[in-house]
């Protein structure tokens, strides 16, 4: 059985690559690392969240916890929690 969490993390990374002209800087960033500290701006994060809505077929709640938006790993965990 494929690892759903790994698939979702990979898809989020693909979305990030699509948002940045030079996303090579993200290749060495672990899934658990802060996207903000890795250099992802607030505007880029918002673009990622919109792209995730389209890619995964959901809408972000207004009351989503900030911790859910911290890293590729936390974003993937949020997506997987919505699928339950």
C-alpha cells in the first residue's frame, strides 16, 4: 500500500516548485522545516494554500491552526486529516 503521507508531501513540494521560478533552494529543506525560515514569503504561502485547495479538493477553514501551515509535513498532515 503506498504511503499516503509521502504522496501528499511530494505533491505539496511539486506545487511549491510550480510557484517559484527558482525553487531549487527548497530541495535541501526537510519536510519538517519551517517554510517561513526556508524563505517562503507570506504571499507565496497564500498562493500555495490556494493551489492546495485546487489540487486536493478542499477549502481551508478560517480557523485553521497556524501550526498546520508551518511545514510541508504539517500541511500534509492537515490534508490527510481532512480525508478521514
